[in-house]
């Protein structure tokens, strides 16, 4: 008797298949909506940008970290996609906003 022959095994396999189908479906719809907006700008913005200050995390002796604003490029605009998943080589805006204040390790 294999694991999928038990009632719980069959149920778990069905749940896993359902979740996989839902995730793939959401990704396909998200990608289609992103590329429709990119092709037809009247439907809305497909891409945007997030403004951030570049903060460098510089490792010092004794496991200490010093934080400095980048002297060469103190600010930048990070491009992002208005979507749930990453499309067109851009991270989603919700992810970029969440990580905009993260220091850049040196």
C-alpha cells in the first residue's frame, strides 16, 4: 500500500494539485494583464519606479557595521512592475517598496 492509496494521501495529493493550478493560473493572468498594460498604455501603467536613498553597509573590524550614504550616487529610482509577480525583468513594486530602505552590503 503506497502513501497515495490512503484517504489522507489522496486528499493531500488533490489539495497539492489544486494549489499548483491556482498559482499557475494567477501567474498567467498577472502576466497577461501586465503585458496588455505594457502594449496598450491607456489600460494603465505597467511599470513604475521607487525612489530610494542608497545606504551602504560597510563591514568594519570586530563584526561591526558602519552605515554611510553613497557619495557617488546618493539617490536612485528603482524600476518596478505594477504586478503580483516579477515580469519584464522588473521586480514587483510591492517588493521594491518593502526593500527600498535595505542597506547595500559592501
